């Protein structure tokens, strides 16, 4: 039987929220749960979301945008990270530039995204790409560099070609760290999409729904949207955790 301890804090927060909402008595500042729960109980109905599409419709749009930007980041960051981890010249050539760009928040790129790609899907994907790219890249580099040199030397001694070393030694050994980078990168990408959907001209997505609800003073819709964002984030993170347990369980035995 699982311990009830993990549920204790959420229950206390919910009770505290309802008490605070009763005391404040201002639904714009803090709506009661009784106005939020009906929206969550009808995720496929646009009736409760000001006619902007249902919670699930907007969530699906946001997920597609995140998946697109995240996939693009992974396709570029993983090969580049492997190259930088394997080549001292490439690492020295790119490291300073990457360290210069990495601390810049993804939202700081919004004006350039609008200037380069105009308003629309590509601008949003670019912002998501920036958010996911660096965690995946840095974890890939770290994973490749953490491979024991003796493993690579033994493979070379046995006559393995570079492609064989890459496929049989480097990728299997670095995969757990790369997977961690993907997990962190997706989490950041999921946070970025909400803000990216606040760009002018965007008319769908959870970020747009939250901003639209704010303009009409519907805080209950805002909180419902935030809950959906959190739940989807938890579910996706559980998928990454399940993949880690399934494919990299040997990692704990190696420690």
C-alpha cells in the first residue's frame, strides 16, 4: 500500500485555496474551486472557455507546437553534441559561442523571431527550439565525454571503425545522459510554448487561452488552463521516467 504522504500537501493547498477564496471573496483575484472544477470536468466543451475552443483542443495545438520544436532541437543538438564530445577541435570552436548564447532566455528571442519568421507557427517553434536545444546539447556532450577512454581504446584495438565505436560504445554509454537532456529539454519547451502563444496574432493554444481569459477577467479559466498545463507536464515527465526505468535500469547497477 502506497503512503498517503505525497497527497498531503496537495490536499492542504486545495483546502487553503478554498478558505482563502472564501475570505477574499473576489473571483478575479482568487476564484473558488466550485468555478474551476466544472471547466476541468468538461475538457472537450468550448462552452466553459469563452468560445476559444475546449481545453483539449487548445492543449492538442500546444502539444503539436512543442513536439515540433522539441523534435527539431533533438535532431540538431544530439549529433552536434556527439561531435563536440568526440572532437576537441569542434568543442573548442563552438564552446565559447554556445556559452554566450545559452544564458539568453528563450523569450528574449521573441522580437527576432517575429522579425525573421513573422507571426505564426514558425516563430512559436523557433522559441520552443531555443528552449529545448541547450539542455539536450549540453547533456549529450557530457554523456559522450563521460565514456571511459579505455572502452574506446579497446574497441579501436579490436579493429572497430569509427561508426562501430559510435554505435556500439559511444551511443549506448551516453544514452542515459542524453535521455536526461531530452527530459529536461521537453520540460523547458513545454514552459516556453505558453509564453510563445502570447505572441500577437496567435488564436489557439493554452497560452492564448490563458491570455484571452485574462482580458475578460475570467481567472477561473486561467487556473483551469494552468492545471491542464501542469497535468500534461506531469504525464509527459512520467513517460520519460518510464523510459529511463525500462531502458537504463542497468545504470543503477553500474554505480
